[in-house]
C-alpha cells in the first residue's frame, strides 16, 4: 500500500465492537508526547499515494462530546492527512459502506437535500483535472443497493498533481449535490498537503508542522439529523472540533515557533481565528504562499478557506484559541527552558498580480436568497445565483421572478470558460440580513483584487472568498490547462445543496 501512519494519537472513535467491551479512547497522555493531536498521516511513496477511505456509520464516544453515531472516514471524525509531493499521483479507493439511500437515486427537485448516503470526493483547491476519475464531483459513489442493481461499493479515483503545482494546504471532502452539508456536519473531511517550495524556507522547515482542521458537527442526540420536511441543520447546535478533537491542547516552549495549517472545514460558519496574547504571522492563503509573512491579530477563514500561519510562543501560560465566541483549542506555553527560533522574512509565493490589460471578459454574479420562495413546501428558502449566465427558470423561463430561476441545474452550463483566457468577475451578495456567501471556484485559483468596492493594497490568491452581507468581491482569474466541467458555488453547503451553484465548462 505504500502508506505510513503518523505516530501521534488523537481522539479515535471506538468502533461498535470495541465500544461493547468498554474500550474507548486511549488517553492522549499515554501516547508519545505530541505537540498537538494530529490525524494519521498517509504519505506518497515512489510518486504514488495509494490508500483506502472507507465511509461508514461509526458508533462511539467522542471525548468531551458524548455518544455519537456518524458517517466517518475510516472510523474517525476527520479523515487522515494525505501528504503528497509535486508530480505525485493520488490513488484513492473509496469504499461506501453506508446503507442504501432511502430516497433511491433521484429526486423530483434536484435542489432539495437528498442522497445522504452517496459520496464522492473533491480535492478542494487542487489545480488538477475535474474530469474522469480525477477531481470529478459529478461522480456518485452509491452504497451497495440490491434494489437498483448497483452491486459495487468500491470506487477509485486517480488524481495527478502537476509538477508545477503550488505547495500548500488543501483539503478533501465529499461533494454530492444535496448531501454535502449533512456529510460535512458528520465529520467527513480531511487535510491534503502538497509539499513545495514554502517547506524549504529554513524558518518554516525548522518549525513543527501541525494541521488544525476545524469541523462543525451538527448533533442531535449524537447524530446528524437527515433533512426531511422543515428540518434545517442551521438550527441544530454546533460542536466545533479540531482534527476531530473537542477543545484539544497544543503545547509550545517559550520562544518556539510553530507552523499551523488552519482549515475551515465547517459547512456553515466563518471562523475569525485568534490566539490570546499572540500574533499570527500568515505565510499562505488557500494553499498559495505569500511573498512575505503578514502579521495579523486575527485570521478570518470563510468555509473552505485555509491559512498557514506561524506563531511564536510568548510567556508561559494557557491561552485560548478562539473563533469569535467559540473556544476551539487551548495553547499552553510551558515553563522551563525556552528556545530561540526565528520567523521567516521572505517567502517563495507567486507575485499577487494579474495585469488588468490581460482581461478579455467580465462577468457579474449576484448571490441571492429568498426566505419564502416556496410557501407550503418542505423547504421554503430559495438560494440562487443570478446575473450573467443565470439558470433559466424551469417553471417559466421568461419570468425572472419565478423562484426556480437562478438555481442549479446539472444539465445547464452557466459559464463556458476558454482555457488561456483571463476574466474579471464581480460577485455581489444582495442580502443585508442573511448569511455571508463564500464563493468557491473549482480547478483554478483566482486573485482577489477588491472587497466591498475597495481595491486591496495587496491582492490575494484564493480559491474561496467570502462575499459579505451587502458586499462584493472583484477577482481576476486565468483559466489554465484542464478542460472539462466543474462548479462554482456558495461554500455555505446548505445553500449549495439547495441550489446556489452553477455549472462551468472549461474548453480548449
Ligand atoms: Cu451562501
């Protein structure tokens, strides 16, 4: 198999048989001293990372939270960390051991949540092919179901990482339209690391390299409620976990510098992350290195965003790692002998620049939500993307007030994007009161040049960007080398599942 497991322990869910014998969690203190509980790490060997991700309901005790029964990768909240090098192949077997879908394979309205037991995989942020067996989110890995003649539960994906890919922090999760919010709320996510030039920077190489993948579980009596009728996951209480652990502790010595790979794997919540008494030195955003570190008191990550930050431990004590009012983890700076470690001053990231003269086409998209578009139906809200390329209404194509206007249609290509072109998109959130809508483009990073009408002093390469309430974002993007169909969507996954998504097609 060519994989190796990391040595550090983390909160493991006991499988059902283990639970029956009373064996739950190995206390973390009994393991080798680890700076922070990390998911198991699976590395590529000889240019290939080959492993199996099995998704099944797993019953057990999540320490600090209680009894749970969740759809999980390999029995853990938060899947393994996949660690690759430039030019490697990611060769995954996906085993779907979930029960058959009660609602079978189709649904009358595609934008009503459904098919919670079908999975697939999206390698969020990777610049790889979106077609075939690669980062193709239109595949559906159904569970074994004798009723529909599908007699397999094993699927493969093969994703080639280009040799000139950026080195950085990415992540993976299932991306079946209609099921994404339920499945991420159940703990189906994991970090994906591509090693690259940033890891060779001496001060970065000297620092402990820790994943902090923040998930938001939606638990009602230990389970994620399937959405039926008026059930709405937004109203289910949130339990935030870091690498699958509830409020874990990270330890540093005085003066120690660590590199943290922050991942917002929540389906619902923007995370303004800060550490009491400490400054964060951001070195990368969404897997792309900066050209030099940027000091921040707070790093705000929309759903899907990642930030690599470095932190230098100050005086001994306990410090809270917060996301707004939510305690995510604790940082303990140990008393005793300190160390002297340096922060980097220069980084190898690409210049944050696309010449506006390159832009050959402009598009304007509006993220629009209506609270009572479908009165009397199970799901009354409509989440749409209007403006250029909007999906015609299915009821009455000539009537833009038809509530089906602007919602995802898997058979309608909203935007044809020519490889080699450079475009400028303006994204608007026309709601003053409703949520922030994080925009995510598959396959290509974009350069955010303006937020809420103000040009950024230093534009930022991103693959996901928050569009604030009554706000806007301007971005420039070059469509590079991979033809095929892919998606743009809101990364509030309940909005995505209900239609705030568009089909794009990259063409040669
Ligand atoms: Cu949204």
